[in-house]
C-alpha cells in the first residue's frame, strides 16, 4: 500500500495474552487512519508492512530483566509515581501464565526486528523503528500530571480528543490504548518525546509535556 501523497503512517499496538491478542491503530498526519485486531503476532507485522508504517509503538516490554528485578525504565517511572508491572527474566516469564502478554510482546518485537530497528534512545526517524511505551505513562504525560488509572476509559478518551484525534472508532480500552501508543509514535517521529530507561534493558517512550 502506498501513501506517497500524504504523511507517514505510524502504528500503536496494545498487547494482550493468548486469548486477547493484539489491537493496533494506525495514524496518518496525526489523525486516525485505521485499526486492526488479531491473535497472531506475525499478522501484526504483516499489517504494519502493508501500511508501510514508519514507526511502531508497542505496549509491552522490549527487553527482559537481566537482574530479575524491575528494569531501570520501570524504576524511573515508579520514582515519578507511575507504577508498571515489573518485567521478569525470560525464564521466569515462560513458567508463569500471568506473563503471557509479555511473551506475546517479546514475540512481536522479535518478528518486527528484520524490518524495524529497536529504538536506542536517539531521535532518528529516517529509518523504520519500533519502541516500547506504556499507556498509563502516556496519559500522565499528556495530562501534565499524575492521574489515576481508575478512570482510564474516560480519561484516556478525553486526552485523545484533546490531542485532536477522532475517537469514534475506538470502541474499547484496547483500541484506546493502541491509539495512545500510536500518538506516542507520532511524537517520536516529530522529536517531541521523553524516555525512561537505557539501551541495555529497554527504553519506555512517552510524549514530551
């Protein structure tokens, strides 16, 4: 699919476990373009490639913990009052069903790797890139303050509207979160982003307030 006469396509992906799968939203010129849902990570990659997406933001860890403790990006978020699930080692994840969504995310990053380099902390939109993000942290960044996740359905929809996105097609929290990931990809492309973490155990990217 060609989009030569318009701005670049960027994609956000919300990652669930084996039964929930993946929900993806594409933006073009900062506006909603289309969405996609599947249980298959390879189909997400195929969809991104069909769209010729430039940037892919993913709500899942891009790296496993090397220490078995929370990664630097997760500790940095916690220091600001934003709490995320600590990413375990890969060995621990494989033996605990709770981490099925993280395993799904790891597989998606692996399959994207030949086509999208993993974000390394540098702003370089000239080549296709994928990165990790976290919708709760994105929502706090957009709000300019720490907000509770208790009202995430209404708050995140409001923040997307305030960012100028049409949300009529976002029928559930999965697509809303995917749209927040895509909006962060838009900010990464434009150089208006903030990072937490390091290249060893992964960066989490959010919009810059």
